[in-house]
């Protein structure tokens, strides 16, 4: 059973809702080819999560085979990484630095193939080093050492898959109405501040919590 399931659900939901590369790609492709293009792009992105989960599970299993103390150290590093992400979000808020990749792009009205959309989504996720590092640092926080690291990692990736698909497909569906909101600097500042505070709080909670090993 996954440790701290409630904390995992809160963290992964907040992080999924945070504007980033995946969101920008879904918005761009939805503008290019409509709702179906956005859905297929989201499917490709979310499928890539299982690649990151597999590599994360391999790393976690190797650490567990060494020692429980080393596993605790990895979890502490991961908690610190969550805090760092939160601090960077808040720092960007005060510096007025917003993700320029969120701007909605209007592309020529051409019909994209299903394969192209899937490929773009999958490769953008799998080749994104931020996602790889995040999974390696994030998943160990919730792994129960008494269970299979691979099964638990895939379960968490599946939960992330569902949440991300719902969010990204929703974006694709309401893109026309959401354009002005997604361009709003005020909205993006609010998102940066809220997610930053939540990440710091979760990181601190996980850092001070007694390890379950």
C-alpha cells in the first residue's frame, strides 16, 4: 500500500494543474487541430509517465537493496526538492517571471495526424529532464518499503495519468473560452503563489515525518 496516499493525491493534483510544458503543448496542439488533437497529445504525454515511473522504480529498488538508511536519505533529498520547487515558484512570483510557454499559439488550420499528436506528446514528456528528476525525487516519498517498488510506482503513475488526462482534455475542450484566462498575468501569478506554498508545506511535512521503514 502506498504511504501517505492523501498527501500524494494533493501533491500530484496541484502539480498537474500548474502551467508548464505539457499544458503549453496541449494548448498549442488544440489550437492547431481542435479537441481531438489536444486529447491525443494528452494521451501521448500521460503515456510517457509510465516510462519515468519504471526508471524511478528501478532506482528505488536498487537503493532499498543497499540499506534502509540510504532509502531514508533519498526521501529527505526528495522532500528538500519539493521545498525547492515551491521556493522557485514563489521567487518567480515576486520577480514577475511567468512561464512564457503558456501563451496560446494560433497555428494554421491544418489537420494533424493521430500519430503526430501522440508522438509529440510522448516525446515531450519522456525527454523532459524536469519530469524525470521529479519522478526520481517524488515517488520515493510514498513508497512502502515492504511492498513492490515497481507496482507502487506504476500505480502512482496510473493515478497521475487519470488526473492529467482529465485536466488536459478539459483544457482542450474549453480552449476557446480559456484563451484570455491563460494569457492573464494575474491568473498565472496566482497559480505560481498557490502551488509554491503547497509544495513547500508538503515538503516540510514529509521531511519532519517519521520514516516508515
